[in-house]
């Protein structure tokens, strides 16, 4: 039903749980009600309440009591469909099992696999929980996935909108904490959260000056000699839930040790910091200590805001845990090694050998372009919606400002 578009929810009873920062779920409710759905919403903290103040259920109980309350809510309201954003959040972790038991459909929103012009909506779950096929034969057998399916409408810059919604959300959560004091967020909810954003601005300028010249070296003498490792944010649930790494630092440590032991001596290792993590954590000292320990001076670099598409084009290989950067790397025909669990870790798309083998054999790996084209088109056709959680496409009439599956066919 979910992949059929918004009209599939006509006359359905829909329950919204926690959504993206901002008014997206309020707007989604308006669109659903416009087609005849009956919509209910659960707020868990002051930020949720701020963007959905009316006709909502305010859950003020404990996390431990939530599963029983949720199951009772589904039965009492006779819910047909549940929507949520981020299926690994503490309040959402019990949801999948309960809706499956009761025969209720689950729709999971997440940031787009194909950013920045798409958002993700999948049945059951996203990333490693996704139900999309992992068998290359499935895609290669589907001639309907050949060629460009449709023109994507550009979302444009969303930073100022996302920043505004984040400020308001955290402000609402802090001010109304006494009312929702039992709530446990997946990130800190504190006035101190403004400090990392301030540090991020300072560090952006600092690293811009510190890293002058490194980009030209990577595009010049180091081109096709370096392995790129795009890091994920330190609190990313995809690290903790969908990989064998306890943390980003553990991942860094294992990659450096493996590189030092097995990579050809003329190759270089480049870690790229995640831009959303700039104000929270700095791995400079940690990586420097590992460089010293393994004698990797002038063979290992740690960079921040260099242009990612150009890095992907010029890399000898790309290693990720399960970041969506891996799909961008595939788009640029880079050899990709997935070190965790990812939807795109498919034979013919990514390197299937060990990390140790990747250092030695990445230059020989060739992606199957037909397979990637069809895989990409499958994502766009079935689980990607053109638009943004934070800024509406100005051409769209619906409140959410996104293009639904049933509109793609028009």
C-alpha cells in the first residue's frame, strides 16, 4: 500500500508517532485528512507538542510502559497504518514487532537514500531493516527499470529551515520538560546543545585554513592513490544497530590497523569527517596517535569540508560502515567496500571480499553499470519521494510539498 502513493490511505485510520524536526507530520496529517483519512498523533516531548499542538495524544509515561500503551492504542483506535521517522529511536524500537503481530501496516520515513532531493518512505523498516531485494538477479531481470524514470525536482538549500526547526524543537523540549519528564531522547535535550553548533561554525573556518592545499594534492599527485573513508555521526544508530562496530572510533581504529598491515605502500588513507558532527567531536588527536603508532606519516589524512563528489571521483576506493555516501560513491563508479550492513551491499555493486583484500584488489573491481542503473531506478520508483522534510517544493500543491508515488505516474 505505501508504495502506491498517498491515495492508498483514503478512508484509513492513521497513527503518527515521532516525526522529523519541524512541521512535516502536521502537514502530512493535513494531506491525509484531505483525502479522507482519519489521523491521530502521539507526542512524546515538548518539541513534538510544539509542532502538533491540537488533536494529539500526549504520552507522558515511561519508556518501559510505552509498548503496552501503544498496543492498547492501536486496538482502541482501530488503526490501519502507523507512520514514524527513524525506526531505531528508543520510542520506536518496540513498534515493528507490535504492528506485525496486530496486522497493522508500518511506514517508516527517513532521510533520503538519494540526497538531497529525496526522502525515504518504506514499509517495515529502513536501512538494514529494509525489505528491498538484495539479489542482483531481481534487478537484472526487470527491463522496466532501464533508463531514466523521471525528472527530479530540485529541493535547493534546506539548511536555514532545518536549523530553525531544530532550534524551535529543542527549545520546546527544554521548556516543557517538566510536563514530559519521563521521556528519553536519542540525543541530549539540553540548552547546552547550542554550544556544539557554535563550535561547528568556528571549526569550519579553522579547518578550512588548516587543510589548505590538501584538496589539490588529492586531486593531483594523490589521485587514484587514496582510499576515502567517509565517517558517520558518532550517535548514528546505523553504527550501533546495523554493524559490528561499537563506535566510530572503533571503526577508525580497525581501518587504520588493517591499512597499515595490508595496503600497498604507495597508497594513502583519507578520513572525512561528517559535517553534522563537526561541532560535537574532533578525531584529530585520536587519528594522530594511530598514525604515530603505525608509522603512517604522510600516508594518512583527516579532512573536513572538502568537496565530496570530487573526492569520490578520484578515490582508489571508498570504505563505509553503511552510510548513504556509499550510494553516491557507486554513482561516481568508485569501488566500494561496505564494512557494516547496507541495502546497496549487493554483488555486482560493491566489493564482496574482505577489507584486507580490498586494499590490494580495489583497482580491479568493476561495478555492473546495468545493475546500478536498475537498482537506482528501483529506489526512486518504490521508496524515494521527491522532496524534503524541512522545505516544501514550491511547485507542489500538497501541504507536505513532496511528490508521492501516484503523482510520479502523471
